[in-house]
C-alpha cells in the first residue's frame, strides 16, 4: 500500500474563496420523538439543554430541541402533524441528519455564489428577527435529501436563533469532553461519488484532501471508495463514500438500503481525552463497534505513541498514523434501529487524516455486526 499523501487546500486566499465558512453551525436530525432523543443525547453523550421551539413558542407543526456541548450544536426536530413533510422524510429514512448547517458571514452571498454554480435552492435567503437581533438563513440541497443551511449570526446576540426560547431543565448530566465536529461523512450510491466530489469542488469551492480506492479499503465482504473534500480554511471536512464491489453486501450499500438513499453516515466529534470520553460513553450505555483482540497484536505501523498499547486495548480504541502525527478513534454502533447513522469519537495528535489504516480492522468489525443482523 502506498503511503497516503496529504495535500493541503489551495484556496486559502479569501479572494479566491467564494464561500468562506467559519465552521459547522449546527447539525439537525429529523427524529420520531425529539423529547426522547434529547434525553438520550443528554444522558448518553453529555449534551446540555440549550434552546427549544414548539407549541409554547408558537410553532404548530414541529418541535425542536437544541443541545450543546462546547462548539457542537445538535437540533432534534419532530413533526406534530400528519401532513408535515418531516413525516415523509422519517418514513423513508428513519431518524437521520437532515441539515448540515454552516456558519458564514454572509448567508445571501453564500446562496448566490452556490446557486449560480449549480446548487439547487432549498431555502431562499430569509431574515429572522427578535429583540436580540437577526439571523440570516439560506439553504441548498446536497446528496440525497440532505441539505446545507447557511447561517449568518453576526448581528444576533440571542441564544440560538429567533423563534427559540431558552430550554431550562432540572436534568443536566455532565459533559463528556466532546469539543467540535471534526468531519461529517456522506454515503452516496453506486457511481455517485465523483458527482458529489465535483459538487463540493465546483459549487462550494472545496478541494480534495485525500484519496484512496477500493484496493485500499476492502475486506472479504465490504469495499468502498472514499474521497475527502475540505473547504478553504480546512474547518469543514466532508469525506464522501461510495460502495465498491465486495464478495457480499458492502456496509455502505447496507446504509443506502436502510436509509433509502444517500445521507450522512457518521459525525466525527473531537475530544482531548479519548480514553476518558469513551469510558464515560460506555458507562452511559453507548455501544461501540467491537475491535478484535488481534487488532492490538501488531501495531508497529503506528510507531511511538504516548499511550500504552495495553491501555488502548483495554478501552478498544483504534490508532493510526500519517506523515504529521497520529490519531485515536472509535466508532459507535448506529444510534437508531436502522443500521444507518453513527458517531465517531476522535482525538488528533498531529495527524490530519481519517484513520485509513484502521478501515480494514473497522470493516471486519462491522461485518461481524452485519453477520449478526443477517444482512451480509
Ligand atoms: Fe470518520
């Protein structure tokens, strides 16, 4: 296997970056029961109650709970009426990510620049106001029924955005050290990867960071192709996966089958102490993919690391190295009943890549799960 080469984004000059993005603003899930999902993300993942919108704030068709942990904002939205388009989305996809919102300085310009390059409009530029100022929003479609909403909040001093009130709760489990969204991965269908790579390049001005192909990432059953797209300042990283032919059903294909098309496969969240974060997650009932004992038998490929292999083995944490350092990571099982969306916990120690060396070990672990589900 050739060493992975990392190329840095080239459009760091703001003059050439037609879509400057400050970071991930929020991630919105459509869920069947937002009240119960919110309880889960507080209890298990340590998210904090933050804001709320629903019948009490004048909304008639939906309820949204906003949860926060450091720089990560989750919005959980559920429909209140049968006619809601959210129901159609839920019936097709199950609980999943609808909106990957991006924090920008100019929502209108973001909309104009992307739609003139071919993006399909999801939300025309809109201004929402209350006594704390205004938030400008606009939105475009991406893969499947997933959308990007551009959020301009430089003239807003309130909590989340107009229409939401503070969510005060008497139940406040502690945080577990999750800090920010490191990357978010999209699964797309057969032959669609390059279409979406081109979309992020042409429509959003992203550049490709790393490329690997199905020769790199295949096990007996699972194979995939993946390309990583990143914005100008590198704060937004979107790997795009496409299934590749394996002996049996690829886990990407399984996702596509159960999600009903392309969608967000996983959200990688960063921590400064993965051992502590993973320990707390396990204590709070989160299940992780099983990493076989054999994974720890020969980790000479990663060289010298701060942690002992015995410690990593004890916590079943994965480790990988690139030219710039190493990273520690671990993947949860899907967080809903359909084998679709899951989380990755990642701690970077210099490495800027995504754990390519772990893909084979990871997929073998996933195949074990698929075998149990009878979907191989
Ligand atoms: Fe990842």
